């Protein structure tokens, strides 16, 4: 069951924990969704 962790610091999209794994990343203390994290890598 997905558990809401909080909104993405960049776009505001909800970030969840699914089966014990964070469906996003923490960068410099900010919660970021995978889509925004990919954009930051480029």
C-alpha cells in the first residue's frame, strides 16, 4: 500500500513510499519526484 511522503519541492506532485521504497529522491534536504530528478540530472 503506497504511503504519501509529501509533495515534490520542485513541481508539487505527490511522492509516495511504495513497498518500502521511496518513489522519489532527497536532494540537499528536498524531496524530489523522479521526473524532476531526471530533469535536474540533464
